C-alpha cells in the first residue's frame, strides 16, 4: 500500500507544491527512494519509465536544501551548486528542471539552473550564479568548469539520471571527470533501466558501497500499455498502417519514431501532405527549434510528433496516447524507452510497431530483451501479402514479468540485494537502510547527525488521491 508524501516528513513547502500539482500519494519508486535518499548513502535505482522517478530524487534533495537554509537566505551570486543532476539529453535536462521549479514554487532561497549544449554560453553563465541545484548535460558542464565559470567542489549530492543512456552516448569519460571535480560529495544516486554489467562497472568507479532498489527490469511488463505488431510488405504499406492508427478516434497525441533524421522529416512531410498535424524532431535541429516544438507538444498544439531516439527520453506528456514505431530502434533497450512515452501518470497507452519481414531479427531482439512476445495483428483491408513467420527463438525466460509502476499506487515491487564494489557488499532498503552517511554535512564539516544531513529538523486517475508519476 502506498503512503502519502505527508507521512514521509517532507518540508511544508514541498507538501504545498505536490498538493497544488494534484498529487498526494507516492508511487512505489517514490515510496522507497525518498526515505533512502533522505537518510543518506549511495543508491542505485532501477524503475520503469513513467514511474515517477524524477520526483523520487528531486523531493528528498530539495527537502535537504530547504533544511539547510531555514532562514530562506538567498545564496551568494557564485556558481557553486550543492546538488548536481546529470542527464544524457537536453530534452531530459529541461524536463527535470521544469519539475524541480514546480516543486519549489512555495519555497524561498532555492534557485534552479540548467546547463546544456545548444544554448548561449553567456546566458547560462548568468543563470547558474547563485543556483543551489544545477541540471546539466556532461559536455557543456565540463566546458563551463574548464573555463572556471562554475565550481563543483561544493557539490554534496550528484544524481546520474538514465545512466544506461549516458553510456550509449559515450559520456563515461565525462562522467568520471565530473566525479573527480566533486569528489568530496556525500551522496551519489544513479538511476538506470537495468543493472547491466557495464552499469555495475560504472557504479563501482563512482559510488561507495551503493545500496540497490530494483523495481523494474527489462522483463517487467507495462500493464497499462497495449503492444501490437503489424507486418508490412513495404514502406508504402507501412504508411497505410500508420495512417490507420493516426485516424484512431481515441488518439489525443502521438509520437511516431523514425530511424534517422532524414526519415523523420520525410515522414512528417508526408503526413502533413495527407492533412495531419505533424512536426519533426531530431538532434540536428537548433536547440531553440527543438524547444519550440517540444513546447508545442506539451501545450497540445502539436498532435503528432515524428522523432528520432533523441526524444525517447525526457518527453513527459501525459496526453500522449499512442507511440508508433515506424522505424525500429537500433538497440532493443530503446524500444522500452520509446513505448514509455505513453501510459504515463496512471493512464493507458497504445504502442504499435510496424515491421517489414527484413526486420525479423530486430523483432526477435526486442522480444528477447523484454522477455515478452509481440503479438502480431492484422487490420482488415491492410493485410500483408506475405505471411509472416514466427520468430525462430522464444523470448528469454528471465523470470515472470511484474506489474508496471505508473501512477496508480500499486505494485508487486521487490528489493533485491545487489553487489556494491564486491560480492555481498551491497545493502538493501530493508537491511541497513538507516546507516548514517559518511563525510561532511551539507552545510559544514564533521560527522552527520541522525537527521537529514543537509540540515535540521497527463491526466490522473479519478481517485481523490493522486500519485506523482
């Protein structure tokens, strides 16, 4: 049974903010991560997309910042953040920043800033002065650090969001450099889709005997997302199938995923020619254009976004009802992040995959990664002329899929004991989670007290109590 944010002992300004946003009950990941993060120590967390993990790390960190500044004094105008959040993409960094700003609107003395590529240096340097919490992409952060525009030696807590994506984008060297710049921090939180070996290796180099909170794995099924596969004979056939689904009367907004930047533009042009309200989004666009198009999507002005995987992480728009894989992802794990753009905040969603027969190996890879078989369906009048063959290998047998962890406040989640830097060294939330952190307190030096170490004492469900996903 989930608990309320009030029961977690969060500061009154944060409770006001969550209530104003319409959320009172914690999701399973929030229920476990918030108390663990408040107590201290390093933690590795695995949870499904759309489970509310952003609030899971923002709420305890903001709570510590509020406790460390009881008089609500403004921070001096130096760029010396106390909390650093690293994100793999600009879109995700912007989304995390927006969530943080919403949560501190009733708090005083807390300043949030974003550092990311594609934006003017001068403007960012001005914005980070006096910021307590900085959300950043690694490359631009190192640029500003190297030019001495920001100091990271005062960072007390570092969060690595979407660590698996960080490694996919080749940020490991940057992350390790940032780790050295804020080596005196007290706490590190790492969020990843899975605890794959490469993630464990990264954690070993960055974290001190981390505990593990595992609420999802690749095999956990999104219970509130229906997944459908359609076989197509050609690109023209795929366009007809796409048009069929975009005409679905239940569709509010949709994200259509393309394999390449050129494909995203071509598909968007074709849809507009057919009378659909569609726009493209990909990494080659100037950041200002990307921002405008994402804002248009969030405001509901754009119904169909045709995107590359740059948008697979960081888009949190509850009214996205459909995700359509027109082009299959290069990596099977990206399929999970793509379909996670729908079915958010406790709502249901539809994920459709359009595949040609030459894509059989990619479909098998997705099924093996998710340990679930995609059910092929046929639309009357749009049947493939070539009968598709079943995959030659069955999905993996890595355990029974559990329930999804959206905003409904119920789960079959469990904590599994993990490995820290050596066999048996990890801690779980249920075991030794009251261990005090080591290192200096947030505001000074010496050993931490028994309390928090920073200082002292979309459309939700119809239920009157809502969860923050």
